[in-house]
């Protein structure tokens, strides 16, 4: 069995895979390390543990020690490199590219087998484009929906409802409506502008991931697009493969 961990800023996601065919057995998420230790489903025989983490050293070290003590295996941590899985990183300092973006690109390129665009909508909205030869053409990073809303509330007198989600392209007739329509429209405009500029790349497969993937995918209406929420996890198999697993396009 393979244990995978995706350590984000606000929670830790985990999943268990069979080592041979990489079939997902169980998956879930917890707020932090203490809760992870109490997940009953993780009492399994693990032959490989691999992790993607955007957090600092202390959390990562605690996870490494826990995995070693619980499973008697080392925790392999994915890192950003100049090239991997046919994808070429053009950052002058590769360490400046987020590991979650990198893994999502690796998985998307393996899945598409050609040019692809990843739209990951979480705390931030990130857009990354890889051409048919695997060259990362670059990306965009802008605040996501919740970060935009939080910024308005932190820096103005605006106070918003937590559960307003009725999007319309029309002008708003309440503060909630105006902010929700405006922030969603801003993200959609960025997504559509980037998708329209891809004519020079040729046919591009588009993958939506992240917490707002369903909302943005449905509203964007882009051809050759789909929601794949597991891209970061899937990228771990490209960056840190199990020696006995068969590579696949997921």
C-alpha cells in the first residue's frame, strides 16, 4: 500500500493507493498533524510514503518521524526540479515554483500526453500552461474567491454573508451580490483570456482543480476541459514513483 500526503496551509489531505495499479483505496483530510495520527484508516501496511508539503520544516519533520515510527519506511518528499516526467521548468530559480503547481503540471501533462492548462482554484487561483513538448510556458497567480472576499472585509467596512453563492453576470443589487458576482467575474475573465490566448499552442487539454473547480468549470464553459481534483496527488507518482508500480495516465 502507498500512503500519500498533501500538506497545505490549512489542512492535510491523505489517500491510500494499491502499490501495483495505483487504485485509490481510501482518502480524506484533517485539519492538522494531531488529527492525522488518529485516522483509523491509516492503520495499514505501507511500502511507500510520499508527500507534497508547502509548510515549514517543523511540521515536515514531525510527519517524517511519525511515518518512520509507524510504518518503518522513510517519507519521500517531492521537490521542484528543472525537469521531470517530460515537463521542463523555465524558472531561473526552480525552488520559487510552488510544489503543488509543479505536481499538478506533471500529472496534467501525463494525463493529456500533449499541451495542457491547469486551473487550480483554492486560496489563490493559479493557471499554468505546458506546451506539447512539455515546456512550461508560465502561469498566473491571483487571489482566489475567499481571499478576495477576506481582503475586502479586512480593508473596508464591507461585511459579507458566509453562504451567498448565487452567481449572475448582472450588476449586483446588494453588497453580497455585487461582491460575489464581481469576484467570480474577475476570475472567469482571467481564465477566458488565457484560454483564448492558447491558439498559438494548438489543441490544449484543460484541467480544473481546487475547492472552486466545480463552480468555475461550469461557468467558464471551455471546450476540452474537465475537473480533476486529484492532480497534486497524481503528480506525486510522477515525481516519486513506486519502483513496482506501472506508470499510467490516470
